[in-house]
């Protein structure tokens, strides 16, 4: 017997006609494939192959194989929790009716039924589709990421505190029962990005990364004894590992057609083929927020899809927005998924007619009791985080605005533009678009092979360039990069595949909408992300972009692989050279932030 009713009704188009959409989201071993029948208006399944249909009694939803489901909430006429089907943690059943087992895709991409019992010589915890296998592979992603990040970060960042350990100072202030820094801004930070208000010094960044640091700063005894760069390296493997679990959840629910191996590749490409690579090895305050925020967003998606775990989804979204405020807009994912689940038993989300007609139909289809059981636990941690942020901002700066963490009180060169134009506005859009889309490396003038040293031929300059990467001199510097950061498509050309998905399902459209919201808000911000190797604000929605790459379904052919190699190569270069004293020659920095491209 299947374990729940149509928990994924309306996944692709908002209706309950699963077979017509080809959506078998949530199926596990032992469930019947959704293509065995089409849901009719009275809850019965109309078979596609001419077999007699099986109709459940009135008020009892039909399971995926047409049998009557009386488990859990189904006995009360409510949809079962989607965790029974598509959960990233749910164990695949060991057996099931022989005539109900759906065809499965093996991890190597070949068609064939996966054995319910482990094959001879295989360990049970590596059995295909098992929870233990997924968690072990996620652990593998985490370990590989941490090892690579640690190796690239280097000994100084792992054994000493960074110059901009603002979050450690915020944690230290809390430990001593205060909001301002007890010793003021440390001299080694050179006054960089501290808020001054009423004669006191504050940290103006969203506070959640400091929350994670509190016990470790307390054990270390002071911010200077706490190795904040190393702490961030340990956290940096979380986001890619959880992305793998998200992609596997979509694959197991038949929403994504990617194989297990392809999902592993996407997880590693997020880690090493995007600007997350250089972000993860920096350790300083601006990049620490991205590392924590990206991990929290990945966890949020894992729990929010199918509105599966409301409280945990709300908790992770609270952690995300108090690291990177623009990610609060990702709450749309849970809101729409909760609506989909709450309407599943009554026809699903309306997809036809005018907007007014759809809203009228939606009101009649919502199970408000089920919706409340999803929304209330989701909202509790978010409301608590807003209340705490509002209280903290009021005590420090006299404002109840939960997002006013104090950036308007920074002592920076561009403070005047913040006072004139605000923190967000259309005024900043053209410059931010230019940074995100158009900045490229530039070559030396007059056809010189290098910016420095004697003119060299191509081969000799290439050899000098490689030697220079390892600190040997004289070095060739064949290009330079403005520290506003390289264009997003240049550092990660894989994003071009987002524009031509093989199919646009309900889930694809939902994730695309969610990614668009912080994408837009970041473009309206007063800062482009400077200083950076590439457009670092893309970390706010990078997890969603990789989910879209999985859902888009385009083959990972030769061009894809070439772009993947390009992405990893350039981002490795950025991680190894950005903000490194011996490689400053590759970067152009102009302190007023007014020069976006190369100087003359």
C-alpha cells in the first residue's frame, strides 16, 4: 500500500492531474508510478492502459497506485506529509508488491529496476536509494570541500585571526553583556566598516554568524585568540553538501531527471566553479556572511520544498536573512509550497482562467486547517528573529526597523551617497548591472605580453606567469582585474544554461521566481560587492541557480564540460590569488569605487 495520498499534486502546473503532467514526484520503491492513471474529479484514478479504475470511498484520497490510503492524516481526509515520499532523509522501503514496483533509474543512468535488497557483496548502507548512502555522499562532498578550502586558504588564515574579524568582536561584546565593542575598533582593522553612533563603536552587519561564534570566542578568551578564518572553512562545506541532498530529494521525487552522479557534479561545481570558492577561503566579515548565508539557504530549501518541515524551514530562513537580509525574500518558496499542499485534496492550485477567477477558486480549495499547521510553525522562528533584530537595532540606533543594522553609520568614503540616495534605490542599478555583467580582465597596452618586466614572447610570458603564481620573480602579469569583480557569466559560464531549460515545470518556475527576488534587491543596493574577485552577491541565490540547472534537464555534453573546466580554473585562480599580498599585481583597486573598468 502506498504511504500517502497525492502530496505532490500540482507540482508542475498546480493541478492534480499527475499523469497528464508526467509528474511522479514523491514516489519511492513500492509505490505505483503516477502514469498508471489520471486523477478524475471525484478522486478516482482513470487508468491509462484500459484497466478498471479503483475508487476510494468519498472523503478518502487515493494513493499513487490507486489503493485506498488510510495512513496518517489520510484517514481524516487530509493529505499526508510529503516527507513520506520525497524526503531527503526518508529510507526507501525494502520491499513492496511485485506489481507495484515502478521502473527506476540506476545511479549510472541506465534503465532498470533497483534491487530492494542489497546485492551480494554490497554493504547495506551503500544500497542505492538508501538514506545512509545519501548522507554518506553528502558527507563526502563536505569533507572534500573542507580539505580543498583549507589547502587553498593556507596556513596564515587557518592559524591566525583575520584582519577583519568583526563577527568575533560582536560575539565578544555579547559575552560581556553589551552591544558595542568594549575596546572599540581594533587597530589592525584600520577602521574598516565599523559603525560609530553616540560615541560608541558597533558592528553593523547582520548578526547570525556571530551567534555561531559565541561559544568558540568564549572558549578562546578573546577575538584575537579565535581563528575566525579556520572557523569559516569548517562551515564552508555545509552549503555544497546540503545542495546535494536537495538535488537528490528532487531526483527521488521524479521532479529532476538528473542522476546521482550529476547531482554530485553540481554540488562540487557550486563549491569550486563559482565565486563561492574565493568567498569560502577569505574568512573576513563580508565573506563570512556569505558562507553562513549560503549554507542556511541550502538547508531552507531542503526543508521548504513540499512544505515538508515547517519549523526547520522557518529556522533556517531566519538564519539566512540575519546573515544576508535579501534572502528573506526566499520565503516565497515555502509560502507557495504550503498553498499547494493545502489545496492538493481539493483540486490543487488553479491554473486556468483570469487572475480574479483563480483567486476565487483558490479560496474554495484551501484546507485552512492544514495551511495553518504549515504556516504557523514556519512563522514562529522568523517572527522571533525579527523581534530580536528590532530590539537590538532600537537599543543601538533608536530604530525598530529589523533590517537597519547600522550601515548608514559607517565611516566610509562613500557615506555621502548613502545619505543622499539611501541604502537601496534605482540610482545604483546601472553601476551594479555593469559590475555583474560587463567587467572583464584587461591586457597590457601596446600589445605588451606583460604589465611588468621585459617584453616577452607568448611562450616565455606564459612560463613567467605560471612561475609568478608560485612566487618566483620576475613574474609576468598578462592581465589585471578590477576589484569590483569579474562578470558573473565570465567566472561561471554554466549559468548560460539557465536560459534554455529543457522543460519548465512548476518547481522550476517557483525556484526561478524565488531566485529573481534577492537577485533584484542586490542590484538595487548601494554597494556592488567591492572588493571581490567576482560578483559575490550571487552567493545569495547561487544554490537556487544550481537547482535550476538540475531541473532544466539539459545534457551535460562537451560544451557543458568545457565551461565547467573554465569555471573551476578561473575560480581556483581567484581563490588562490585574491587578497594575497604576493599576488596583488593581478588586481586593480581604486578606493573611491568610481572606476569600474581599467584605468587609462
